[in-house]
């Protein structure tokens, strides 16, 4: 299990930026595929493809209909947790947990670019499921608790096509001493079974541990240099919360680890631990020591720039800008919706190159499905632009809204929008933080048509701008990124910030949507 010397190349982390947590990776020939958690956002479980482990393209989603992905009324950060992707005998299998509907599921496909099967459900408690195909046997493991309430990893044999359990669920490990042992992956290497875990919780004490056994059911012994990855005491601070990892060997025999981590948005001067982009996907080379244990990165730490014997194609510049002129009928795969969307409220008017959003009585503040569509914010420094018109279509526009927002969840969002109040046309800035929702700034405009909105963001702040002529912009106000940070939410949350368009109670027309980033 030694790393082959095929020439080292430098690469930058994260490899998939913005809200893309809980990565699971698998290789088929020269192709690598990776999936992430999606929680209350739709579609569920993105599928990324790469030839070199650095340049990743979003190519599909595993869960794209209500049978696979039921999210009606789901709480923020409910829904889909921690998927696992694997390939066996010509088929891809993905297992995940819908924590607010039926629990563990498995879907499968022979064409990872096509449609996935209807889900089958597994009768086992917990989260973070994984699969191991071992000869004729298929093992299913997940995080759960024993009869005394102690957290551990429980496993059984299953039929992956029906979900039928073929053995009782038994605890194979309680972890290596950290809280919340979770995110299990099991690998069979050189006749031994290796159990990779995340421990310490997915916050600043997060870490990755390894155990191994001669039998798949254990007993498992811990790696003597656990944790094999953690930034819990890293004074650098550029990357934190590393954990929830997966291992894969490339076609050259070199080993790699993908994991989640965060880039804190705070500064040393503030002395705070905050992040608002979400947990992102990072990459590290792995070597195996003479005793058969993995060594990740720089003895258990990773960096924003690393090097390793990358496989496949030459590394290309990573492009994270997004533009949509609405000239094509299909939505980009980069768009997401909140919960199960009502697609009749989203019309791509290609003739007029505009997106028509038909607002309903549901607002951004509701645990429901507002007329909202957005893309992940992928870097701190960002500029988002869109042209908005409020179209009455026989409706009263008073108090109705359409605009551009920085959105974390229903309780945390900032938006600049167009509306009518007291017989005047206005652009307004509103903020929702915890249980406080208020309009914080406003300005009168001469029309409800073709108002240009702009959001400019950096590590600490968002600025909200508008223009009536598309050339001369006026600043309406600011919003601190701390108001959209995961650490500050009143309920435990696991997602990240989106840049999105929305309409409430009225029809909004949107043109020339773009989100440009500065690495």
C-alpha cells in the first residue's frame, strides 16, 4: 500500500467549494465520482465527476422525485444526511438517510448519468449509512445507539435491492473515545477490515479515526496514531472542523482521502470561530506506514495548497463563476430549490430571456416551499447581479416582493427586493435573524420594471446595491456574514449560504442572473 512516485502536482483545497459536506467517493476505471449531503434542499445528493481529483463537474443528482426525496415541511437541516456511493458488478449504489421521512434508503443505477431506482428502506435506526460488498455478502452499517443509549456503529447483512435484513443489527464499534462516532466506511484491504469513522461532532472538535479487524464484525483495534486527521488544535485556522472522510485508491495505486472541512470567515482580530459558506469538500494524499495504517496529509493535517501524485488529466483552472441568461429551456444542475418545489411556479421564458417566478403566499420565513431558486455561494468574495421586474398581472402589488437574497435557511436570510408601499415603488433591504424579521433600509424608485440588484460579499460583510439604469448603482445597506453563520443559528444546522432569486405573492421577472467569485 505504498504511494507510487508518478510525479507530484500541486493542487488547491477545497476541491469542491461552498456547501458540499459529507463527501463519499468511488472510482470506476479512470473515472471518479463523488456525492454530498443536501438536507432540506432539492434535488438530493449531487453527483460530481472527475478524472484528476481536482477538476470536478456536477453531472447529476441521485434523488430527483418525491418518491426518492420527500421533503414536505421538513425542518431546516432535516432531510438528507450523509450519502455513501459505491460501485459493484456494473452498478452504482447510493445509501443515505432521510432523517425526517422513513430513515435509511438505498437507490441504484447502471447509468450514473441517468435515472436512479425507486428507494428501498432499511429497518435500522440512526444516520450515516454505508455499504460493503464482500463476496456474496452485502453489509449495511450506520450510526445508532445501544440499549444503554451509548452511540456506536451497528451492522447487519442485507439484500440491497429489497432492503430486507438478512441478520440482526449488532454493534461493531463504539469508536475510539470521541463523542458522536459516525460516518462509518468499511474497506477490505489485504485480508483485514478497516473501519473509518468521524468522531468529536462535526464542529471544531471533529476528527477522523481508523480501526481494523480480522473479521467484519470485529473486534476492532484502533490505529495507534489516531486521530488520523483533525484540525481541532490547529493554530493556523485556515481550515477547521475536518472530518467525515472517505478513502479511495486511484488507478496508479495511490491513495486519497476526501473529507469535509470549513474555511472560517472570521479574522484573527475578531477572534471568533464562524463560517457561512458551509462545510466543503477537501482532498489529501494518503500513504500507508509499515504497520499497515494510513497517514493522511502532513501527519494528520491538510492545507489550502497541497501536492500529490494526482491521476488522470492535467489540472485545469477551476471555474466557479455562474451565469444564466435564460436562453435555454433546462435549468442548470447548479440550481437548487427549498424542499419539494412546485415547478409550475418556475417558467424559463426563453423567447424573452427571462425567468418567471410566480410567487405564492408562502414566504422565505415559512417552513414550506417558497418560490425561490438559488446556487451555492462558492467563495467569500462574490458579486451577484440580476435584473428584476415586478409584474402585476391583475394582482395588487402592494406589500408583495421579488428580489435577490443571501439565504441560509428560513430563519437566516438577507434580501434586497422590489415592492410597492403606500402608493410608491420601492427597493428595500430586509433581514431575518433568529426570530427577528425587519426591513432595515428602503429607497423610492420610479418604476417596478428592470431594476438591477447587486450583492457584493466578502469574508465579513454583504453589501446590497441597486440601479435604475443598469449603470449607476446606489448602496442600500449592509449585512454581516455573522448573521448567516452556522455557529449562530438557534437550532443545530449543517448547511451553507446560497445566492438566490425569489418572489412572494406576485409574479417576478428575472433577467441576466450571474454570480462571479474571486478565489
